[in-house]
C-alpha cells in the first residue's frame, strides 16, 4: 500500500470562497466591497425618491434619510414619521 501523501493547497490572490455543507459557495457580500454604503450615501445626498421592495412583495416609497450596517431609515413620500427598516428584509431598492 502506498503511503498517504499530503496534498498541497494552492492559494491565489483572489478571495477564498468557502463551500458550506450544501455545496453552495459563500460569496463576498456587497457590504464587503463598499458599494452598498456608496449607493446609500448617494441616495441620502441626492434626496431622490426611491421604492423599497420587501421580500414578501410589499412596496414602500420615500426618501432614504439614514443608514448604517444593518438598517436604514426612509421618510415616506406622503409624509409622516421616518421608518427604520432592516436591510435583511429588503429585496431591492430602486430609484424613481
């Protein structure tokens, strides 16, 4: 029987992607690239109206007032108090 040889792993300069138990790759998030913060900052500065679409299909229109790592605040288009939303419940944000 041949002795067991330890395999050498080669690492590249690219981002290492880990595979979970289901075989799905853990891809870098947009937060890791800095693009999410840049996009939200431009929406706050421009005061442009946006439509927030939630994962359950509901829509909310207004202006982005504030953001941080996990949440953002939107002022509804029809007036009223600011609403604090969690980012993990949002499917996407589109500019109107």
